[in-house]
């Protein structure tokens, strides 16, 4: 049986992983909802964030927050560039078969980015032990390492800021408008190209922050983004494609599920359990756990 | 009445969908302050004409001038910002946003909060039902209310020219009357309107001039009062029990 301390540890691990899955999944959901792109290169922006934070922190000795901030900027920059150089021209020239084509393009992009990383930085792991030393004591032997607590807070903070941005700013509202009705958005004067660039940039920024925050757990290496990519797709399919609000509880659910099944059945089984549950849910509720409600953030 | 140059001039417009040409030769003018109707049977190309003027379709040939600008080929969002509002037949509202959010997005191109406030006051005044339901989601409104909201959203940008496609479609007769009354009031308030309608009888009564579109070509034009007495118009458009 599990003692309270072991249970607490599992719970904390699950919740912390969940925060990062949520951060990744929200970006995927945003890109799918606004741009109709099934994004399979999302993990490479995570990878880019991990590398940037590694070099900033371990090589250039930036303070931890600056390292995460550098990763965020790099993610934003790379996202904007990729949108302008890849998706914008594709939308101009071949808007037909968009979903299938962009799926193939993102798979190709993932391959290219991974190999570029391999060529530039090599295959070795580049990790750090921690950004912040110490732990928060919660009495009776329960504690949380400061490093994990802060990266969790970073994830929650990013999601909250994104929510605020989408709900209250002019550009955020325009992003939601494009997700709900592209023609309607054009008719009120919204520049779709601009919104697509901002959306892809934001989503990449969040993936890079996830990669940077988890650097002490997952060192940077060329294919480090694959696992987070699959996990976030798992979350997105679980809660319903394009349902951005659902991606948050979904992320935590998957984080907890994974941690507990890992504990209960041992490594190797966690994916089997996760996938079985996914299949079961899709059989019972084909639209996902919460259905597809678009990226509606309204309270009603 | 003030003699003014045309606000909108469409010259020998050709347009359609991919390789399917729908409009062959459409020329029309709308003067400032006028309400002009575009009549024609289902499939004649009325919607295609409005979509092309609004920039949702790229013209294949011809020219569109608005005020002093040539606008054919401009993207839709730029045309919208030049203060042409298109209220399409299928509305294209933002269903998961509130009535208020939909209206405020209508003023997306206006960056001046003072002017946006003025627009909002005007729209709430014109459509009191919208003001009462401002917190409700657009997707949960009735058909009539959704049409009001689309019109209201179109007015939020304080347009010079309003393009309206089938505003009475699917509405109960009473609701349709309200819509026509509203359009007449807007015209009285100085708005220029290009209107497409199935309800030819009412349209000829409230509009100043009309064009008749058949198979992608303008086949007739004139003052609406005179068209009402025209043989061809009577037989083709007024005879078949249009209330
Ligand atoms: N998206 C489309 N793709 C191809 N053809 C279309 C499309 N929309 C309309 N059409 C065709 O264009 C013609 C004119 O349509 P439309 O402009 O909607 O007519 P109206 O508004 O006068 O009823 C019709 O024959 C219709 O079938
Ligand atoms: Mg039509």
C-alpha cells in the first residue's frame, strides 16, 4: 500500500507533469482551432526552448528566469519565421486540401528541425541539475523541490496570461473570432495573415517555455520534443480537437493518470494504460471527453 | 437632393468560383444616400456580385471603384476598413461570443474608443432587442435576432456603404417588416445601401433604383417605381405570389 508521503509524491509529480502537458496542449489546440493545422512539429519548438535555455543558463550563466525568457523569445521568433516562410506561402498558393497538406508539412518540418539540431549541436544530452536550489517543506516529510515548484508556477502563469490575452485584448478577441468564423473575421476587418502569424508565434513560445522549464528533468537533445508532442496530442484528442479550455484539465488528468499507472504497473505499462483509456473514451464519446466547443472562452 | 458622384461604381465585372464563371457583365452604380436593389432569380449571381464587391471573391475582369479608390482585388479586410460593410446571407457571426463581443468586433477597424461608443449607442438604439440580450451568446439567439445582430455588427464600423444579402430570408413576416423598416430608417439617416432581396415587391417599394440580374448579366435597370409597372418585371418577379 501507498503511504501518505509516497502518495503525495506521486500526486505532486502528476500535477507538475500535467501543468506542462496543459501548456503544450493549449498551443496545439490554438493552432488547430485558429489555423486548422494538425501540428506535428510542436515538439521541435519544445526542443528549441530546451536548447536555448541550456545555453543561456549553463554556458552563458544567465539567471534562471532570463534563461527561460530567452527560450520564450527564441520560440516566438522561430514560430513567426516558420509561419511566414512555410504556412503563409502555402496558404497563398495551395489553400485546397489544407489539413492534409499542413499535416505532411509539419511532419517534414519536425524531421528537418531535429536533423538541424543534430547537425549543429550533436546527439549528446545537454542538461542541468536544477535552476533553483532547495525545497519547500510542507511538514511531516512532505516537500517539493523549489525547481519543480517554480517551473509549475511558470506553466500556470503562462496559461493564465494567454487566457487573459485571448479574453480581453483586441488581438486576442480577433484570434477567437478567426477560430469561430473566418469569413466573419474578414468582414469586420481582421487581417487573417497577421492573426495566423501571431497565433503560431504564441503557440511556439509556449512550447519553448515548456522545454525550458523542464530542462532539469529532460535534458536537451535533438528528439527531446517527441514525447511532449505525443503527450499533448494525447491530451488534445482526449478532450476533443480544438477545445482549448478542455486542454487544461485534460493536461492534469493525463499527468496524474500517467504517474499513477507508472507506479501501479511499472514502466513500459504506462503508455498501454494511457492508450487503452483513450480508446475507451473515444469509443464512448467520439468527440472527446468535453466535446468540441471551439476555443470559446465565454463563461456562459 | 444633392447631386453627387457615385459612391460605388462597378464596371463590366466578371467573377465566379475557380474555373466556373458566374458573372459575365455586371455594371452598376450606387450614388451617395441611395438605396439600390439588385433583383434576380435564385442562382442569377446576386450573392456572387456582393461577395466580389466585398473582396471575398477575386474578380476575373472589370473594375470596382469606391469613393476615389479602385478596390477590385483588395483583400476583404482592407475593403471592410475602407468602410464598406457586407452583411451576408449566412451572417457569419461569432457563435461562441456574446452579442456585445460580436458588436464590438464589428468596430475592429475603428481604434477610437469614443467613436466605438457612439456606434454602440446608435446600434443599441436601432435594435433595442440586441441591447437587452447583450450578454447572451450569439449562437443561442433566434433567427430574427441573429439577423439583427449581423446588421448591427455591420453598422458598428460606421460604414459609408452597406451591402445586404437577403435580410428577410427565413424570417416571419412581422420580423421581415421590422428589417425593412430598419433599412428604410438607415437610408433616411444618410446610409447608402445596396440590397439583394427575394421579396421583390417590398424591395421595389423601399428602394430608389433597381438592377435586374439574369444569368450573370444586368438585363434591366431603372427607378424602382417604374420597374414595378414594367411588363417583364411583373410577369417574372411579381406574378408568382411574392406577397
Ligand atoms: N461556392 C460556390 N462554388 C461554385 N458555384 C457556386 C458557389 N456559390 C454559388 N455558386 C453558383 O453560382 C451561381 C450564382 O449563385 P449566387 O450568386 O449565389 O446566386 P443568387 O444569390 O442570385 O441566388 C449559382 O449557379 C450557384 O450554383
Ligand atoms: Mg443569394
